[in-house]
C-alpha cells in the first residue's frame, strides 16, 4: 500500500507565495510521474504541473511562469512552489503519482492520490 501525504496549504494573500509538498511512503519500488492537480468549487479537477522521474516538467498555461514543480527522488517527494498567487488559484490541491510496488507475485504499477490540501488566496 502506498500513501501520498500533502502539506503546505493554507490562506495566502493575492500576490503571495506558498510551497506545497507531497511525500510518498509504502512498499515503493519506483515512482514514475508525479503531479499536482487542483479542484476548485464547481469545476473539474485539472492538472497543474507534472514531473517525470527524469526531471522533465509540464505546466498548465494558467500557472506557467508562476509555478515550479520539483522532486526529490531519494525522499519520494514532490514540491510545488507557487508565486504571484491569484484568487483563481483557490482550490484543493492534490498530489498524484504513478507508483510501482513490489507484490508477492511481482510488481504492480498503479496511480495514487493524496487526500488534498486547501489553498485559499484571498485578502
């Protein structure tokens, strides 16, 4: 079993910054892509940023230039630094990862989600 635990959300003023972190734990053999998604009230969950285990990154147009995703492979962790925050960035942010685990019969690759962390941008 794998758990993804997020931290770093909260209330921030427009123009401010925050750093979200997510740590994966469990019987992990390897982690492929790690991503951040967000879900605002009344909207569909959307991809914010992703990073491969080789360090290639991808960003939603809405956060390009304001967000930086990074990962620490040794700690099975991913981070999202968000700057120049706007009220429209308000959402629950979810960590997502594609993880390969060791099973008694072999290896299993599946997707996991964190529980989400609330980010509210408001004055």
